[in-house]
């Protein structure tokens, strides 16, 4: 897995583990799944629900484009497998 993939996993895991609030997990799960498997437009639309700052939206698109270029489909499948284990945790 590339450095970008490792970063994506650490970012997602830190969001999930730090919350420990079951109400938060479905929203975070949707965001992370769109980040890994959605289109750039879908991901930016999701970010826009929470933040309408043009700089943040531009950075969200840039980050999504980077992930899509750097991660293979296999990398994304591995990331989703790890995330599913986190989602199944009693802390989530």
C-alpha cells in the first residue's frame, strides 16, 4: 500500500476511534466510503454538506483525485476491509 493509502487509513481510523459515539459512525462511514469508492463529484458533494468554503472544497477534490491516482482497486478493497473491522468494534 502506498503512503497515500496508509494516510487515508490512519485518517479514517483516527476519526472513528476518537469518537466512540455510535451516532457518529454512520455519517463517518458514508464519508469514508465515498472518499475511497465514490467519484470526486460525489465526495465533494458530501463534504459540501458540512463545509461550503471554496478552498476546503477544492482541497477535498484534490485529495480525492490524489487517492484515486495513487491507490489501486486492491488497495481500496484492503482499506475497506480494515474499516469494516473498525466499524464492527464495540467502540463504534
